[in-house]
């Protein structure tokens, strides 16, 4: 079984309801998984010089008109009505106008942060990131579990810099992609460069510059890529990263876009070394894309057997009988202090039933505590999905867990 919705049911992670199509109801275990991924990404972005921000979910129509989203992306947005006050007659219906739209992406909001004060060349490259709650009005027939949603959180990052700094930012991005994907157990990915679409902003001259800058940078970094005509974003060409999963499927997750258009439309500027105004380039990037979709793909890739660092519950302690309970509780408290997501299974059940239940929930590590283990002050450690069993001390377990629960320790910017 590898459908993420069935796995989510077994693991008690999330569910869907008809009254909120394309939106996820996260359960306690599911939100632990979501947070473990979010926290890992937060550390990665911080290590790479990004600063986290948070911006509103609804933004005024005038902003979307200026950014071009209203014209080019209108059908994909949820427009929000606002009450304009009542007409003179008390019984009259309030006037509703569609002044706001829920953001389908965070670009214009990050532009607003950039423009909130005067910027200097000293701040380049300025890197902002947000776990942005986005809404897209996908047609109901295209919705499919976590793989296509109407509401999702995206690791949405923007860099404001000079053209001469772009190649270095692409290099950083590909380094992040490689290490982050490896931490989730993906070792193969491919690159595609998507060129100008028919519906687009700006002059051909700017598109020529942006496309050749992207192609030359990727070539200079020694990566293979495919070219795709007409598939870029409406504001700039796009580098797309697709990973290969264990079932041989390809999923486009990471994206990086070079954008000369929005900085022009919004008249972005920083003060350069000569005290003159200079226009920055805007780079848009996401490594995971939608976190919900990322989790759906991850569950299917691992058949629910997640890397220990990401798993909602990392280890369960299962005492064989009442007599072994005190030692099991000692192990539980020590691991909890260490920051491990640990559960104690003290129900009155046979050990084989406990193991069956914990396995169904895909808990990666199970520590079995029998009477033999009390005497030797050890535990019997089992790895889900393998026949491996080890008799180890609590100190040894702690030592191993410290490494297993911190993926970012091995990350280098
Ligand atoms: Zn963007």
C-alpha cells in the first residue's frame, strides 16, 4: 500500500472533508510531522543567509492589478468580498465589493517589505523567506489528496540583488536542493529551464536577458538540463527541479525564477555606491514547494517509513509486563529530556499486539523492555521494516538518537 491518504489514515496524520475541498485537517501526529519539516527548512534557510518574514493572506486588488496577477492569474485566485457599508434604506442588502484576493504566492507581499524603507547596495543580496499560506482556486476535478490542493503552505523565498550576483544565488540554491533532498532520502533529481510563456509581462529584451542569464549560470555550474518552451512564469524564466521517487515517478518540487519585470513594475530601487538609484533583480525560489504536497510524496516514497528525524513519533517504549514498567519509564523520561519525540506504551496488551499497532503507525524505532533488560540495564531496539534487533544500553541509545534526530547537523551552506 502506498497511497498517501491510506498511509495518513493508518498513521493518524490528517484527513479531508467534503465541506473544505482541497484543504487539509491536520491531526496531532500530522502536525508534528509538518513542524519537523518546517523546522528543518527554517534552519537550512537561516544557515544560507535568509531571514524569515510573515505577510498577510489577503491583499488588496490594486496590488494584484499592479503585479499582473489580476490579469494573468485571476481565475486561479480566491477573491474576497468586503462589506462597503449599508445603503440609506435599513433593509437594503449591504454592498459587497471584491476588493481583496487571497494570495496564491507571496511575491507582492515581499516586494512590500522591500519597499517599506530605503534600501542600500550594502543589503544586497537581500534574502527573505516565508512559510506562506497560499490559496489557489484549482478546479474541483483536479484536486487529488495532498498532491493538488486549494490551500497550502509554501517555502516561498525572494532574493533582491544585482545581476552580477545571480549566478552565486543559483549555486546556493542548487546546493540547498541537493542537501535537503538527500536528507529526505532522494538522491536523484533533474533540471529543466522553462522559457517565456505566451502570456507574459515585459519586453522581449528583458526576457532575452533573463533567459540567457539563467541558461549561462546553470551551464557554468556544470549541470545538465532540458529546455522547455512556453512554460516559464509570466514574470520570468524558471529553473525547475524534479526529483525521482522510489516508484520511479518524477515530481517537480523546487523552482528558481529570474525576474526583471516585477522590479520594473513596482519601481524597486536601492542606493548604490555612487549614491544613485539602481534597480535590483528579483529572484523567486522554493525548495519543497507546497509542504503538504511534499509530505504526500514523501509518505508514498517511503511507504510511511519516514526518516527518524522527520517521523512524528520517533521511538516507542514497549514494556513486556508490569514488572518492567519502572525501567521503561526511566528510559522514556531520559529520551523526552533529550528532545526526542517518544511514546510510552503501558497498556495491558501482549507485546506482539503492541508491536503490531506500533508498526501499523510506522513508528521507526521500538524499544522493548523485558525482565532480562532490567537486570542488564539495557533495551532491545528494533528498526521498523527490517529484522534488525540490538541489545543496547540507554547511553548507547541516546548517543545514536542525537544523530538520528538532527538532519541539519550535517548541512553545510
Ligand atoms: Zn515569487
